[in-house]
């Protein structure tokens, strides 16, 4: 089974240079033609000439709670789920994107690291996709902040650049508070305001040439 590292284009793993969006937030424009990304806010985990990969951080996975995931994976029993630490109870389960939707990815603060499993993205945020991090969270030994995403968003070489040129996306610096501590319904507007954009004005202008 491929690891998280295997799934990310090799040139994107630890490359961050001019024109690349590693560690940035992508914000969908109102005219986004793909309904799967309507009003999406995406944290970019990797971006290079070989492609891109990110996690949508403002779309909830419907009717799925983090304790339910732990029970389904036999990490805890149904009875034990009642005794989970409050930090585990509060973790959001997100629809991370349309690729590999049956696979879980934990986006988390950089105070937690598993050798050969955790991908550091920037100074404050990392990504881990193994059961070990779920077990650590269940016992209170996981990262201080985390979200669990089912699936991810992926782009072929040049695809994201083309979408940006077609005014499909805006981008802004990442914000740990936005990723981990802002209510899902508020993340899109918060990103726009961070860019100095009034969400109401943007939506009004979206239909005009």
C-alpha cells in the first residue's frame, strides 16, 4: 500500500520556491465551475512542476464524528469512545477532496512527528496519514491541534496554474487559527477578508464581465 510520501509528486515533497504555493491557502472564486470546490478553502500540502496536493479545510464530512472513525477502525471500542479525551471529541472530520476519499489524512500542528510517516509542510503544520496518529490522539498523546480529512484535492502538472490563470483561485498565507480553530462556516469569509476582500462585494461582482 502506498504511503503518504509516495502519493505526493516527488518534486513537490520539500520544494518551496517562487510561484509555488506550498503552505498557502487556496480560496475558490465565486465563479468556480467545479461544484466540488464551491467556496472551498484548501491548505496546500505540496506544489511543484510535478503537480499539487491539498486538503479542503472547510467542508464537513456528512454525519461522521471522529469517535465514530476510531470505533470503525477498531482503535477504540464503542464503550471506550465515551472515555476519549475532550481534545479527540472536538476534532473535525472533513471532506478533504475528491481523490482517495476512503483514506484519512490528519493535518496537524508540528508538535507531533512520526518518522517516515509525517510530512512537515511549514514551520507550524504537518500532515500524517497513518493509524498511529489516530491512536495517539485517542490516548491524549497526539498533536495540540488537528483535523481529519477524508480524501484530498490533487492536480496534474500545470493544471493548478491553468486554473489560477483562469481566475478560479485566489491564494493567501496559511493561518493556523483559521485551519484548526475557526468554525467551518466562517473560514471562506475569513480568508477573503484576510485578502482585503469584502465577501459581499465579491459575490456581487462575480456575474459581471
